[in-house]
C-alpha cells in the first residue's frame, strides 16, 4: 500500500509518501505564488525521486492552506486533524501540538487516540511566525538560521513591546540605534513570540507532553524561550515541517482499510 499526504502552506509545501505505513520519502518546497503549481511540482518531483507513477498511489490526502485548490488528491482534511495525527503517530504520549508556520500559528489539544480535541489559531497576522522572524532577521542583518544560535549564546534581553511585524521592525531598528546588542534584541524577540504562544496555550488549556512543529521549530531560541515561559520541556521532531503531511498520509492509509 502506498499513500501520500501533501501539506500546502502559504510559505512551503510538504509531501510525505508512506509505503505500508512506513515513511518512504519526504519533500519540502517553497509554495511560491501559486499553490496549485506548487503541488504539481512537489508531486512530480516525488515521482521522479522515488520512481513511482501517479497510478501507484492508493490514496492521497491534501491539507493546509491550499488544500482545496490542488487538483491532486482523493480527499482534503483540515491541518488541525493532520497535525494532531502526525504528532501523535511520532509519540503517542503527545497531548498538545504547537505549530508555528510561515504565516500562522496554532495550538491543538490532542486526544489519547490522536484526534484534535480543541484548538486556537492565529491566522489574521504574521506576528510570531516564520515571516515575522524573516523580517526581523533582515532588520538585524543576520540570516534566519543565525537568529536561533545567537539567541541561545547568552543571557539577558530587552522587551519588545509590539508583536505587529511593521511596528516590531521599527522598534528593532530603534533599539539598534540606541546601541543594544543584536543578541539582546534577538532574545527579546524570542521572548515576545514565546509570550504570545504561551497565551494561546493557556487559553486552550495546557496539556503536556507538548510537541512543537512547523519551520519555526528549527529555531533553538524559540524553543528555549517557550520552555522557559511554559515551565515545561517541549518535544521537537527531527523534521518538524513534515508533521502535517505525515498525518495526512496516515489518514490516507485509513481510507484504504
């Protein structure tokens, strides 16, 4: 049995292929301006890299921001269900998923069976997301990869009062002009993101163990700030970007049974 899950986000598109329920192949690509084109590209690339043809797939589930406009797949499922299922599959003890993507963030409470019980989503602005970090990195003249490493390189921070991307960027520029070090400013940004996510967690009702997913989960500074604010350790999978696609592929497998 071969199933696939495709998670079409506003920034990146991920595809996971399962063979007899085991991870066989995964791809992460930029979505670009057209989600339909992104899905076609990720699917054709997966077929080239695995030697599979479209007819070899028993079932395909699409999820994420662009799930309804793909033209590929047998069924669409919400990203909430897919992230819950994917995280629970990796660790059956997980009871809450914090997903911080390119342009939105969500907190999902997970049942003992790996289903989404409750959730809270921020999709109205890019505050605290990957896009937010990209803008801040540009203002600080460091790479997005350097942000996390700099954040964990010392102690101390300044308070960033605004989480609006535009106002926070202006605030960062002012702090640089005042002579504050980049490390201090970056830790302030991480603490601001952590405070916002912590608020979401408490509104849903904290339920550890927690797993962090999405591209921002690769940022060590965000992980440390979140653990400090929540007072709890956080599980981070080896490839946090593909958890929704894994969940979609597992749901596809259920459809075959």
